[in-house]
């Protein structure tokens, strides 16, 4: 039984406003919906919040039309100057989508500090100590509290070499021996799959090595309903601080509720540095603030299956949302079953961003295209060494397949040296579009750059030109009442609309332009027969023997490339377009020989399987 005769207060980092949003909604929650609750939390005495970084850095401008730096500034203003605000950074990737140069990470640290950050929690999914030392320096130089992480995970296969207490303690020893300035160490279990005994022994071993004044933190998720047990094991071993959340964004894929751990610690001599009596009031405020949002049961329900597919809490929800949107949720169980295969073959890096997404996409590709038939770009570069050294050697056959398919050699150099130098391309993109060139705008563009992605699709450019995408997980509105009568449909209504049609709509309010994707459905009873056919005037030769080419996904995907022009000849199997689903590019191939007689979409359009991309005659 956990007990101390010397009372000890455990520090709490309050997570509803970053990890809670991330794990529940993929971060897609408008700032103004939660800002009053955050301000009230600070007024009630909460002293330490997570407020940015990770995928929550991208979510505001990828999906909400909001500037993430403006959001951070408003949060700082809401909580006041004395509260600690923490971000999450991913070592060589920082808060961006790919590996960055040291110059890019230095710019990131400068901006994060400028916009109100006081703590930076930095982790490396490979647990590569060299990466952690090099990427820790910009954080230290910027003057933020430097919290370095050891990334934990419960293995979905048997091994006595990695992800054991000895493995983690050795990483901690190498970090401490490096001479790097470390303010605190965090044991970060993003998937919530590490067992309490491993946490206890790891924390106990690290505490013996750490200076007495150095804080040991513990982060986990409650996906498998074991978070409170893990926290109590860690606290018994000497952990000084933990991450906690609050209903309705607690437990499930998020951290446990403050009240749950407070209850577990009753009578043990340990207590939390947070006023538990205020939680009911805050919960009511959160319920009201999020009443329009649609909580997915996959994020609110415990799922012990995660022990066999270590997916981070912050990734399960977004991936489920993306599968629903792409119309492929029926593949979910198959992807989960493939997870242990890709973890073992890859070399057992910790399943946390970006490694978790690399596992996920490779498992997805194995299910969709056949095992190892299509190596995901990130997974391939990881097994080839471009993100650091994997904990175990990857499967040689998978390395060979990755090298051949990605046309890359095995790499054993410094990932930071090999990273693209993105500052200049970002600057050039701003200049070409007549946009203000400054650190803020450069980093917005840089952080959304991905190899092979067209600049016109860059979310930073979209935001700065007033074309940011809006994609909110809101509850569906009640069905509208049926239309009065078919005759009410104007005879000039667009021809051929027999089902839902999705199009872009731009709304301007108080000088702010926002673009929305909307779906228009024909009024009930408005039979298509009543609509005048439009035939000859239609620009596309839809019929006359042509074969229409559609997305291979039933749900909504984004067109990210059109590789042919009208009039161009193609042969069967020729790659003619590409769509993005599950944050990965998928090729669309010509189903037959012929000539492109019509193209119906543009890059950036969202389509589903009912809308043709082009016709081959």
C-alpha cells in the first residue's frame, strides 16, 4: 500500500486545454469556446497548464482558421503572468510535421517563448539521446524550463532488451551524464500501455541518479483504465508531478480526472497542489462550453485493446475521425491487428508522434495494399535511420523494401544535418504571394511543409491568404423539415443533382474571410425528374463512352494532385491524380487506356466517391 509518514504535495499540470482537446477532438476546438474556462481555472488557483505544442499547434490553422500564436497570446493574457504555460515539442520535428534543421528549431523556441511559453516538454520517439541533447539547446537558450522526456510504451510483443526499467534508466543516465542543463525529467507514456511495476522500478532507479532538487514528472493516458494505478506506483517511487484532466475531457483516451487521483491518494500522506473542491464548478463550465461538440465514444470509453496496439490517446480520436470521414471505419479492427507486426518490424520505437502515426499508416497500408507492398514515407525513413537510431534493429527485409520503394539509402548520420532547410523556401513562398515576411509568418508556413506537398496546399499560406479550412467536430443539426412541394424547386436548379453535393462557401464577417466546405442536399421529394436536364451545355463529355474516374475512398478526401491535362493520352495504370486520406497521399491510377476528356476537380477540393475526378474517353 502506498503511504508516506512525511506529507508530500504532488504537483499537477492541468491538461484539458491541450491534451484534453487533442485526445478528445484532435485539437479541433475553437479558442473562444474554452478560453473563459481556462481563465476561471487560473482564478481558482491552478498554476500550471498545458496550452500548446504537439498537434494542437497545427489544429488552429489547419482546421479552425485561427492563428496558433494569437491563440497562445490570448491564453497567456487570460491566465496572467504568474501561471506556468507548457508546450510539447517532438525533438527533431519540434511542433512541425517533419524533421527540421537546427535553425528551424531555434526559430520555434524563440517564438514559443515570445508567445507566452514558460515550460517546454521535449521528447524523442526513438529515445535517441543525441537528438534530445541537440534539440534541447534551443529550449535552454530561449530561457524556458527544459523538461526532457524518456518516452515509455508497453510492447505488443515479448522483449527483455527494450522498454524495460533498465532500458529507461540507462537513457536517463546518459541524459544526466551529458552535462546538458535539465530542469526536470518526464516519463512520458502517450499510449498509456506501460504497467505500474515498470513505472515504479523506472522512477525508483532514476530518482537515485537525479539531483535531489530535480523534479521527476509522470505523464500517461487512461485509455486502458490503468492511469491512476500507474500514477500511484510512480508517486510511491518518488514522482513529484503528474498530468491530470477533468470531465468531460478526462479518462478514456485522456488523462484521468483530478478527482480520481485525489481520491486514490486519500489517507496516504500524499496530496495534490490543486483545489479539488473547485472541479465540479469547472466541469459545469466545460460541459456548457463544449455542448455543441460531438464526443466520439472511441475517445470517451476505456479500451483495453490498446495494450495490444499502443496508440497514443491523442492519436486514437483523430484517426477514428479521419477513418469515419474517409468512409473506411470498417478497416479499423484490421489496422489494429496489424499494429504489433509493424512495431516489431520497425524496431520498437515508442508509439508517440510522429512514430505512432508512422506505425498507424504502415499498418493501414498493409491492410489496404498488402503487407509491405506500400511503405509509408515516414515509416520508411524511420527504419532507414533518418529520424535517429531505432531501439532494436529493424527487420532487414522491411529495410530493403523501404530503401527500394522510397529510393533512399540507409542513413546513419545526424538527422538534424539531413533535415531540409525550410526557412528560405518558406520566406520565398511569402514573398511570391506578397505576404508579410517575418518570423511569425515564416514559421507558420515552415511548420506545415511536407516533402512533395504543393505550396498552394500549405496551411500557413491558406491561413494568411484568408483561405483556411474549417473542420469542426460539431453535433449534427436536426434534419430540416421536408420541403413543401416538389413544384417549389426552381426550374433553373442545377441539373443532375440527385444526391448530396459538397462545395466551398466563403463567408466574410467584420473583415475576416473564412472558407467552409458545405454539403447541399436536394429537398426531400424534389424528384430529379422535375429538374430540367442539362446536357449539351455541360462542359464535360460525361457520357459518350467515357469512363469516369473516382476516388477509391467512399468518404471525403482532399485532392492533392492532378497529374494530367485535358487532351492528354494515358495508359492503364498511369498515375493521374492523388488524394489525401489519413494524412497520407494515395495515388489514383487510370483504369484504362484513353484520352483525358474532362477534369472536374481542382487541387484542394474535397470530394467523395460520388463525384468524378475526370473522364477518360
